[in-house]
C-alpha cells in the first residue's frame, strides 16, 4: 500500500526568503511522525503547505493517492487532513460544543444533519475529556482546555491525517501526559499523526520516525534512537562544538 502522504521537492518562498527547500518525505498510514528543528526551520510552514494555507513555489504533495498541491484549505480538510495551531485558535465567544461543531460541519462527511453533527462533536469532546464543558465558552477555559477544544474540533472533521503543532507547549508534565494519551488513542483508531514539538522528550518517546528540518531543509530522518545521536542534528540544536564530540 502506498504511503498516506508523499511530498516531492516542495519549495516555499516568501519574497527573497526560501522557507522550504526541496523538501521530500513520505509518511506511512498509522504512523506517528515527529517533525523537529530549531526555530525558523520551516515546520509550521510545512503544515501551512499541507493544509493549503500557503501554496508551494515548486514541488508536489500527494495525499491518499491524490495530488492536493494548490487546493484550498476547505477542500483539503474534506479530504481528511486536519490540524491544530501553535497559537491556540478557538472561537473564544462560542461554546465548546459550537466550536467543535464547526469541525463536524466542515469535515470529511460533507453536509451532515444537525443530529449527526452534534453526535460527532460530542464524541470528539468526550474523547479529549471535556464532557460537561459543552456549554462553557471556549475563552473562559484555561490553556490546557483550550488546546483540548482545538484538538476536539480537529478530531470532529474525521481526519485520516492529523497535524499537531506544539500541542504540549506550556503544559505541565501531568497535562502533557493527558495530551499524549489522546494521541495514542487516535493512533489506535487508525489516525496518522505528524507531531511538531519542541519538547524533545515527548517527540522521542512518541514518534515512530522523526524528520529533522533546519533552515528549510531536511537534514536527517530516522528512528528516535538514530536522531538522538546524529551529528547533524546535534549541531543544528547545540552547535558544531557539541556535534564534534558526537562524531568522535
């Protein structure tokens, strides 16, 4: 069976700045793929390209056997790609239920009935542990619960590929464990996940495979164990002096 996601020589430019340089990678079905790199490496730009927010200057993106290069965000969402954001983006004046209903209505199921949309939304809310919060406004919640609202909204679209952009940033270890249990539950349901996270311990313990970006280029790809000792990865994060020690 072909990979769920294939990216071929994807390049993104903003004026004179090249944010992604010929990026190629494949993500298998059911995989948790870590995506790491220093600030400005191109991780969020990559998510923006996958979801149609940014159009590549060159290259091709194939999802589930279909070329999705240049499609609009709502078209890509309906095909089965959903995301969360590095900066939380709930509709703060709307209730938790209404936030998640947005995902139900604009997801892969096309135009569900009101009853079906509410059922899907409530299932997603229950999955992230927010049952009982349905009538609370999203803006009244703390950071963890706002993150959970955003994850629930993404789940309600019924994605086959979920992009998580720093889901545990700013959270305690206990809160982080709660997010990771949701990630594992999604994997058991067959959802493929790409995880961007600066907390390397989380990425290393969760991912099947990790892709490392630096200055818009893929500099390494491998298992967590391989990534942890790769000199080019150490150099990207800590500098050449530390990388030299790894090489020795």
